[in-house]
């Protein structure tokens, strides 16, 4: 399952850090962050609950960029 989320991030470097953090989150198969459109595309592993996984993604992203936001 793939979903797209709106994000709030200050710079392209921060967006790159968010992408890495999202990819390292359990339950995420792949993630791509586009700074220009302020969107995060996430592909979830089979059988995962997107809402629960995205809570973990947000926690991990805030570890690398504390003022970022993901709207889900």
C-alpha cells in the first residue's frame, strides 16, 4: 500500500534527513520526500497499519529534524 502525506520542513537537507529516517522505520518498505512539493510518499510493508507506522515515522523524523511535521 502506498500513501502520500503533506509535510512541513524548512530545507532540502532536512527533507533528505526525514526521508532516511522514514525509510529506517519498521513497517516502511520505501519512502520518498519531495521538498519542492512538500510531500512524502510512503510504501508500507504488507499487513502494516499505516496510521500506526506513520506515528513511528513522525517520531523518527522529529529525532533528526525536531520542527518538522507530517499531516496524516
